C-alpha cells in the first residue's frame, strides 16, 4: 500500500492499494489552502503515480463524504481517467454525485452504493465496507483482501455506543476480522493525543436543548453542514421549543436536501422558513442554522458578524451557538468571528461553555479497542500529523503489538506486506498539487514565488523605447508601480527614478550597448538598488525594452 | 482619557490622558501583522490625534517593556516629536534605550527611570508608578492625579504571591489608592475569561527542573525572550543538573544582556557556551534557550525544526520544551513547528504535558481583587478583545460596581470623567497604521489592495507602441505576466493573447481611436475578459500605451 496523502498532515487522505499490478484507491481527499498559498483554491495530493495507470485501477472506494476524503475526486477523474467503479455508502455516493454534477462529471462516473457487509470481487481484490460511526452518516471502513491476506483502512471513526441513527460501529464484524486474521491495519490517528473516549453524538442534543431553552431572542447555530445528525438534533430541539428553522448557507441547504431525499434526515412539515422570511417571525420563534463554524471568510456566519448578510442582521438579544470546535489552524478566523459578534452585542456560546459539540474521531481508548478487536499483524497509523502518528504508534505498542511490526510512514513511502513480512519500499514521487482556477500545478511553480514576492513588496515596471537602428531613446521612459506601499504617482521619488532610467539609457547608448537584454539587466540592477535605498524594500523590478 | 489602541483587540496598547489641554501618553504599543497584511512589517495604533499636539505632551509613561506596550515608541517620536520626559521602570527604560538605539533615536530621547512609589508633577498631572507583577520584571501600573481626581491604568498584571524576584504587586499601595478615592480604573482584560488565579511564575522553576531531570539528551527550551525570570529559572535548572547553557536567537541574547547588566538576571561564571560550541559538549551536558516559542518564521527554533540552523541540528534524543503557550492566532505556526520536530524524531514537551508555563495576566479572581482594592467610582476595561472587555465588565458588576458606572469603550472613543460624572465623548479619528520598510501609512492604501489582488491572481502587463502621428502600431505588442499560476512563456494562450491585442489595436486605428487612455481602457477590458474565459481567474491587467 502507498499513502499519497494524510500522513504527516491532517487532510487530503488518499491511499493506493496495489497487488499483482492492479490497484484499488481508497479515498481521494483534499485540503484547504492557507493564506500563505496566495490565491490558491484547493490543495490536492500529488497523484501523478497514477498517471498512465488508469487501466490498472479496479475501483475507487470512498470511506465517507467529507472533503478531506472525497474532495479531489473530480480532479482524479479528469487527470487520471474514470475507473470501472466508485464505491461508497449511501450518503457518500449522494454527496459525491452532487459534487461531480457541479464539475459536469456525474454522467460518466460509475458511482455505486456498496452496502456494508457485502463482499465484491474486483480483479484480485475482495472489497467489503464495514459500518463505523463518525460525524457524518454512512461512514465505512474498507477491508481489502487478496491472496496474501487482508488489510483494513478504517477511515475516520469513533466507537459511539449511542449514535443518533441507532447504528453503532459494527464491532461484531471487526471482531470476526480479528479472528479471521488481519495482516495490516491502517487506522485514523486524528485524536491519538486525547485520552479516554470521544463523547457520543447523541449527548449533544440534550445539551443543545438546555442551551436553547435559556435563550430569549433568536438562536443562530453554526456547525459543519455535513454533520447531518447534528443538524437533525438542532432541528429536533427547535421543534421541542416551538421555533421555526431557517437553513442559511449554500452547503447547509444542499447537504440537508441530499440527506433528506435519502431518508437520512427528517423534519416535520412546516418547520422550515426561508432565510428572507426570518424577519417576519418574532425573535423567540426562530432558530437559524448557518455555515461558518470555522470562520470561513465568505461563509454566512462571517457575513453576519461583519453586518454584511442579506437576510440576517445580528443584534443584541441574539445568541450565536458554536456547535463545533475550530479545526487546528482556524483558531484566528473563528476568534475574529466570535469577537465581531460580541462587538455587535450578541451573546456567544461555544463548546467551552456547554457540551454542545462532540468530536467525530475516536480517542485513545477507542484506538486501542480497534487494535484489540482486529488484532492486526502489522500496523501503519494514518490520518494524522507526525505527532499523532507517533502517539498512535505508542498506543499500538501499549496493547502489545511488537514495535518492529508498527510502521511510521510518510506520504509517498510504500509499505510492502505479505505473509512473510512487511517493509518499506522506495520513496516514490509524491507531495502536493495546487488548484488555481481551472488549472492544476506544482507548488514550486515560479508564478507562486512571484506572487509571494509581489505580495510582500510590490512591483515596478519600467518601459523604455529605443530605436532599433541606433539604440537612441525614442519616447520618455514609463515608470509604473503597483503594490508599493505609501508611494504615489507624481511622488518626487518616481521623478528621480525616471531621471535615473534616462541616465542609464544615455550611458548605455554612449557605451554602444544596444542589446535589449543587457539594457534590461542594467536597468533591473540600477532601479532595484535605487528603490532599496529609498524604501528599504525589494519590490520586483520588471524592465521592458521596446525596440521600434 | 482616550484609548488609541488595545480595545477590541489584544495588542498595540496606547492611551491618551488629557486635562486642561495638556497630555500624558500611557504606553505606545504595536501589533505584529498577519499573513493577510501582505508584506507589512508592523501594525501601529493610528496616533494622528497627537499630530500638532507635540507641545501639549507632558510625558510618555511606559508600563513595561513588551512590544505591545512600547514597540511604537520610535515611530511616535519620529512622527509626533520628542516629549519632555519618558518614564518607566528600570528594565523598561533599559530595553527601550536599546530599541531606540537601533532607530538612532536614543540620544535625543529623555528616558528616565521613575522609581515605584515616587510622585512627580508634570504640568497638571501628578504621576506615580505602582509596582505590579507580570511576565517581565519591573512592571508598573500608572496612577495619574489631577485636580478632578485620580485614574489608574493597570498595564498588564497578575497578583503573583511568590514572584521570582520576591517582589509581589504592591497591594498595600493599591489599598491606599482605594481609600484615597479612585475616580477611574482602566484594567487589563487579557485573562478576563479565565476563572481562578494565574499560577505563580515561581511554580514553573520546579516543573522545569523535574522535566529536565528526565531528559537524557540535549534540552532545547523556548520561551519569550523578554521573560527574564523564566530564562533565569531555566538557567537555574541547568546549573542544578550540571548542564551548560547556550542562548540562541538575537533577542534572547540581547534581553538577557540588558537584564544582566542591570542586575536583574544572574548566572554563575562559566555557565554559558556560545551557540557554535554546542556540538563540542556531550548532549546530556547542554541546555539551549531559544527564541521561537510562537513559531515565528525566522526564529531560531523554526530554523532548527526546518533543519536550517547554523549551530543547532535537531536529532532523535533531543527534547524541545515549549515553556510558553501560543498567543491566539499563532496556533498554526506553533503546531507546524512542533510537528516538524516530531518528524525529525525529537521529543516535544508543552505546557499541556507539564506545568512549565504560567500566564503573566491575572485571571478572574485577580481582576476582582484589583477592583475591590482600588474601589473605583468608574471602570473602563482595557487590553482585550470585545469578548474579554465584556467579561471584565461583568466581573466589575459582580463585585458591586453599578452597571451605569462600567463603560465598554472602543479605540478612538474618549471617556470624559470628572467629579460630577463620566460619559463617552464623540469618536475621534483612530484606527491602525502600517509600517512598510521605512514608511508609515494607512491600511486603505491602494497599494495594499493591489498586493492582495496580485497575490491572489497575478498580473498581466500589455505594452503597445503606437505612432504619435497616426496611431499606427510601430512595434509588436509585448505581453508579460507574473504570478499567473501554471502558465508559461510561449504557451498557446499567450500567443492568442498577443493576436487579440493586435486585433484590438487594428480596430482602434480603423475607428480613429488614438487617445492612449481610451486604447488602454479597451485593452484592459478585452484582455481581462479573454483571460477570465481561459483561466477562470481575474489577474490584474495593466495596459501600457507608448506613443513614439
């Protein structure tokens, strides 16, 4: 097996399982860019290993519908090709169909629900999905069996004993797998640093009800749009308190519709109102369920906090309930959003104030339970940064797995396993790809370095026009700049700079230097030096010599 | 009093105290920029209120030497002018002198230590510094008395009963102030959301010693360079374990030297080794104290984590001790640093693993104690985001202060107080200034918008050269681009774009359009539309028409 993403990071999970030249891909996830990735839209695992291998792919299997497990699928289909089949649970397939629709790829994609417990044979692989619990319905672990043995990719899971849909993780089947003999376990490490057991999703509903019952004005709840059971529990609490519900934010409405059409979410007739109708109802009769729990810049809640939402104007008396924790890295954006809401005068309740959130990832006791149930011969922790992969490894050692049989890998490092042993192979090319607009490319693209440079210090463009005959200057040089802070057109410095350029050109003409690229080089250096002396900054200098 | 910074934010604290046309300025702090502020070096409070008021300023008083309280001083002196006197505690003055030296301003600045408890008269103001405890020595509250009464600006404080230097906050004097009658209390709100009492700084030393004693290899400790008592405790632990100490990072060495010269920090002869000597000592005989506790990109520890430090190469067996918590907003950078260290195979110990950090800001019980001791008539919480200002207001109400006497302000909103009452005045111009290189300017500067735009999508520059006589094209158009992702010189799109430009110019010539700015407008729109169709991005389009 070859992890292409998800090791040494939290996100863009993607694993290649290979046997006898044939391939199953488990998950095709993405990550969201940071501000340092200037303008990049999405971050994908570098799946160039699969290029030219389209014909070898027997199936793509998706564990669940979260973006960090399915988000790269449109790009994989576009760049690599369409596999014979794409498997997943019912909601997963529904959400992925909707996503592929937006990319105009749904018609060609062979999406197929594979019920949990049903075994299918694809080439040398027997594939079976195992039902597990997570913060989205229809989460499935993937058991892949070949003639050398079985491996289980857990996907994201928790052992919730009282999940909202009444379907806890299939512990009996996991125990059977342990009895049958599991060669390799690749398990979720996201919460490997947290002791104990994650709280049950169904513990959140009563806490939400208690919290709501104390609110006198409007209630605005924010959570992950894909956490259908959470949204369901918010709706149930609203029903109990005789409040109407408005779903605000595109993904909130989309995901609820998908789940509702599949019978996974339920709401009584007449409970919903349109966002634009909110103002028509008394404050104490309304619950708004909104996107934006991570402080995303364009989300509905962020707009509300900035007084910039079409349908919802926050005011004193409103209570905003964060039924989610900030994902690591989003703390600043979430705190900014919360503080804007305080500034408006509304009240904020977070998971620090009341038990209104439960993580979807199992904690240390659950990871150990998974290890003890499935009794793997070899263990490779996945889905985690290096810190959590190491902690998961330590848990495996604690339950008695031989340290020599516990592998700490990284993206691009294949683990070769058979009945005789397991060992890392040779690193293959792996890493990250960026999506910018419609194009996919390498993060080392020179353009991205240029963006960083211009973003830091701006750009000067110097256009000079010389005669192709004798190199004489035939038009006044133009000095144009963008992104150079606190400098204005007509500033004395710009005049001085124009003089400098003219002096340079005269000197070049006198010296008989008529080669455009030499003139450009001289201008680049002279202008750069001059600008640094004046501004103590190093903007990009772009000289353009036009020969007439 | 008029807060220019520090309300609705954590950082850039600055307050103007005005009476009878005369002014005392308390603190001149700065903030550090976020990634969204493309290339900006520093963020200052907008102190343009003080412009043309230089002659009215009686004194600048600095509570302590942290950047968020003194960092803007060089810019205030440069832009506003030099006041008759700048007061502070011993270490504060020492650190500020070193800072002003770097700006070549130390000679002209009238820096003066004002011992705690000593009263000085400056114009209509009696000024007294009150000793308090914080995460830097020589922290002082500022009591300012005029004929209408007294106000106390607390600065940052905690009621540490066992501070490392044996000098707890001057509670007797605070109690006297309460007896004498305090008109207005402006108190630190940083930890207004935390119940209880902050742990004592001196509780950290024994925890560090216990932690170090379990380390078999090298120990690398990171903390704030200005936390002299923390650095002292690390040195003491190293001495106890017979390890040598290397100070790594410019500010770590600078601050320790200042404190050492003032007799505030002490180390036995021969304990220090140079960073370049580290490799000459056995791993178990070395403690490195390093900057970088906040994951700062250029800090020593970040370089070590990226295998890019001249003197220290991390390896398995090393233990990196984070004796600091991430400041809100720095979580991602700190987590990235920690994960790189895990990847290298070294061990990380943070304040989650052992009590090796203590906040320098008092928590709820301490804020209530300050309120009860000083018995202010009016309260204005400062130093906090809106959430913490509100929580601090609630604490004031809890100890019995009338809600009508508790004010929740914002930057630029003056509070006018005398014996007859207190009320907010009219908002004055306030906000934020940016430092970019040597210049100071407005965040709304067009250049910063340009940086954002170019950083997101790049820039196309189209240079066309036309005859001044008849508008005919006299040289091939040049299409240059920078920061446009995944596009290359010689790409078919660039050729197509050149053709488009030529077509546009021909059409313009035919239509008799010879005005440069009209041609530029047409080119801008046509090129922008073409690029969007191809790339689904909107880079900046910069047409340049040269007339020969």
